[in-house]
């Protein structure tokens, strides 16, 4: 059938030409719609049944595709006469997926077949619920949300016609309130603008056009917009309920599915179970933060549990420091694993299952080299039809170390979505394992291990990034081939950040070349680096929440994370005064014989949150940039002819003498001070310190020049050639003495400069600060 003929058939159902053309683009809906058309006589369908057939085609899942003819007959016979009844029919059939024969009585009861709701019943139900809201209706008049009443009536009369309910509600509201007045017709007053605290979503939305719009949105999540918090976002996700795996698109149902799900529900008590399964061969980065938040966050939002499972199937690259750091970062983000497990915990079971696959002729030992089976069109294995007994013996030889590394693999008999045939299940590696020692010299691959470990742990939602969508078929195939519980795999788009690299190999190269110091260097976007830089975990979590969950990969500028960090730090970081480039000032008319103590609020806008004392003496220090002998137009701070105020001190400074060195550089100022009560109000107030302590301050800048340092078209010479040379500036600053007791990772706002965090290099004699993020405000204030 040509596309034109198909469109004409769709139009007979009642679709507009535009809608028919749009439908044709959706292969899945078109397939079911054409199948439905083969079951009916287009010339004899009742009025309105065509659009119900269309609704059926858009809603039916492949798992119950064999019931299409059965449902079509009910529609044509007028027994399923609304979308509500069709949805109920689909729900019933999905819930009874393993029953070969439909129980007609149960089915018709579930769908409300033959149930008639009279106009009198609708009228009485509307009256009942209108009475509950009468006072509110009179107060709000036509601005009252009548949908509340309609929902309540629908709950009472499940099979009532939606239009009939709405019409009755409208009539009864009109009877109560009378016709609309001019006030009712006036525009609704505009809502107040969002407060500053809501900036995070706004910032991230500005970055979104940089996302990879070419990716398909996963059928799992649709496009779920951002939220203020992870729990709020996770509650929006339309995932299946535990035990209802069969309702998920693409899920493969077997005759044993129902029994396995019932056993699964007994073990899990119907709780949501997720897992975060990192490889312990590197440090987690900002992209992992999204995965942590989705897996742990989804479980937390639904009163479930989340496992931290180390995917430790490659003994060559695993190190103890990575195991420790991964758990540390999960807990830093505020999540506690229900249980810490390892893929290696299940090596014995995985081996037994591999033998079972061979015995079922679903796996075989192959001798093709790894380079021969790479790519999309590798030659088929000449050993695919090897006798079962032969593969069993060879696999045992592999296990016992009788075959050299690279000389044999165990492969599964399945073709993946991307066309890759027979993925490897086991390979030989003569390397001791971090946990199992020398017990094994064969190790399972991700393709083999992932779904089986999920099954063992009775994971309900296997949440992973989009690149694993091509492995979904092998995931379901393998669980079903072994006749074990099969979880549901859902995919979401991964998170990338511009102006950085997150590859373990490339970060290792940066460390090796001395460009950065270690995995936690604050110029990187590993989670340990973000923590060291001073980014609060709450900022990382709110950043991830604001992104939402979509199928498209996102590439955001670091400015989006900076905005989230500012919002979080603004609430928790006490204000202190620190001078990065000190310029000495002597107050020549300082009248007090001893230093003056001034109480300064930690949060000037919220003085009830606490305060600290600062000292004002005859000698103070200001930022060198806060004085200019020859200022440009618009300069508002201290000059030989312009005064400036001292924050918190209640004094205004006026220059009386400028002292320079032999090179003509200003080294010192002599000033007079006048109370702010009598002095002319200055154009600006600046921070200062007196009797300060010396601190080391590290000012970091972006590491790379280009947005995509790994892209050869942007950086032909490779990412190492894209590194800036001026990414770290270390200054000896003067800080107010109140900061003396600061501990590692304590956070502060240096007034007028930015947010800073105490670095782990801090010692009893030297406090080290890292700049987390600068302030948005103009430093000229």
C-alpha cells in the first residue's frame, strides 16, 4: 500500500489530512493502525468508532498486540464506546498478560461494558460536590478551578461521559453565580516575578540550546522538565510500578513472566529497587552526578532502596582508591546505599548460567581475535555451530587456564539493535582480581554481567544512559533465555559539560603531563575536584534536578553549574573580609588609643544568623584596585579627590598623601577618616582588613580554550594543545583574623570578591582557600 493510499484510509477513520500524515511518520502507530484496519469493514464502522480505533493504535503495547482483533470487535460492536473504556481494556489485558484466554465477564466488568450513567446521576453527583465548594465558588466566582468538581464526579461515576459532566458543572455554576460580570472577564492579575532563589532553572534554560537536539527522546521518560529538587523531579517520571514490568514498552513477556514477577514481589515486598553500577577504574565526574541522582533519587522519592554495585569485571584497571572515592562521592551527594555489592560477588552464579546457555545452544566458544569482530559488519564466526559438548569442554579449559589470553571467548547467539552479532560474554585475562585473587582467569563482560546482576538483586528499574539502548534487546533476551526474573531497562540522555574532558584516560594524561595535579584538581569536573573547589553537594543536586530527564544528551557550559553553586552558597556561606592585593593605608587622625572592635553580621541581610568581631586599627589594608590615582570615567572608589566608605566601620576615607616607590608604584596611602554620620555620602563602600592574618588563595580559571577540546575540527592538535597556561594564580592575601579557625571544606563569601572554600592543603600555619565561583555583582560597587 502506497503512503497516499494509507493516508486516505486514515482519513476515512476521521483523521484530518495533517493528522494522517503525522501518523504515517510514526512506524509503531501506523503498524497497529493498519493491522486494525484489516480487522474491520471501513464502510460499516459506527459513527465515532474510527477515532476510537486510532486511540487504540496509539495506546496498545506490543506485549498485547495479539489482542488487537479482540478489542477492535468490541469497538465495532459499540461495547467499548469511549477512550476511557479502551484504556481500561488495555489495562486489564496487560494485567492478565499470561492468560491465554480472556475471562469475558471479568474483562467486561473492568471496562464498564453495558454500564449506563443517566443524566440524573450526573446531576445529583455534581450537586453533591458543588455543595462542598459553594462558599469558595461564591468568593472566587468564575476564577474557581471547576476541574476539582469534575474530578470528584468522575471518581464517583467512573463511566460517565466527560462532556456530560463538564456541561452539568457549567450549568450549575451559571445557576449559582449568574452570567459573568465585567470583573469576571477582566484579565487575571500577573503573578509576582520569581525571587532570586529561582535563578537556577533560568540559567540552565539559557544553556539548553547547546544540547544535542539530534538525539531521540527515550520512550521511557518522554521529555520531563526540570524541577527545584530531585525528589520533585523523580515523582514526575512515568515509570512502571514494581511488578508491572510487562506494561513497559519493549518488555518481552514469556509464559513464565507472571510466576517470576509474583516471586519477585514476594522478595521485594513491592518496593522500588534501583542500583548505581560504576566501574571502579576511575573517579566519578559531573556526568555521574546525574546518574547518582536519578538512581538514588528515584528510589528515595518512592520509598525504595538503591544498591551501590561496583562493576568490577576488569581486573586490569581496578584500584582500591577508586572503590573508596566512589562511595565517598555518593555519600557526599547525600545518598546512603542500601547495600554495597560487587559484580564479583556473583561470579560463581554467572559462571553456572554461562554453562546453562551453552547447554541450551545459546552460547559457544569462539576463536576469532578481538580485532576481527570489531565494527558493524564483522565476518560471522566459523565456530557458531560448534557442538554443545565441544563448547562446554573448551569453556572449562578457558576457566582452568589451559587456553592463552586472546585465543578464545564465549559468545552469545543474539544480534543487537545496532546490528552487532553475538556479543562476547566471557574473555580470558591472566590477572589477579582485586577481591577474588587468582580464583578466576576468565571474566564476564558488561553485556553479560549487567542484566544478570540486576536480576539477582531484583532491581525494578535499571536506569542507564542512552548509549545502552542498543543493548536493551540483549538485556531482555539473556534474562529470558535463562528463565530468570527480568527487570526493566529505562534510558535517559547523558550529561556533558563544555570546556572540559571527563574521560579517565584523558584526565590521566593531564595528570601525567603535569597540567593538573591529581583527580581532585579544582580545574577538573570530577566530583572530587568539584568538592575540593568548594561546590556544595546541594548545588550539584539542584543543577541535576533543573536539567530534567530527557532522552537527548545535554552539553552545558560550566556557567550553569556556577549559577547553581552561587544560589546554594549564598544561603550557607558566611561573609568575611579578605584583601587579595593589599594596599596599606595609615589613618592619620585615628583617635582611639587602642583598636576598635566592630561586630559584623555573618549574613548582612539576616543578622539573626550570627556575627563575628573584626578589628579596626590605625593601619588598614584595602584592595589595590580600590584606589586609582588617575581614574577612568565612572570609577566610584578611592582617588586623590574622591572619598570612599569602609564597610561595617562607619567611616569615610579621604586621601591626604600618596606614597610611591622608586619605580613610581603606589605602595601606601595616608588618609583621614570621618564618621559616616557627618561626612558626605560616598559613591561606594569597600571591604578592608586590619591586624590581618596571611592566607594563601588559589584563583582557578577554565582549563581549556575551546568549548569541545576533544573535537578534532575545533582542536586539530588534540586536547592537550588546547590547555591554557594561566589557569592557576596563587596570591598571599590578608584576611580578617576571625577566619583563623576555619576547617577544611568550610565555605565563605569574601565580600565583593566571590565564594571560597578551605583546601585540604591547609595546615596549622597556613590556611589555603580555593575560589569556588566569583560573584555576579560588579566589583566596582
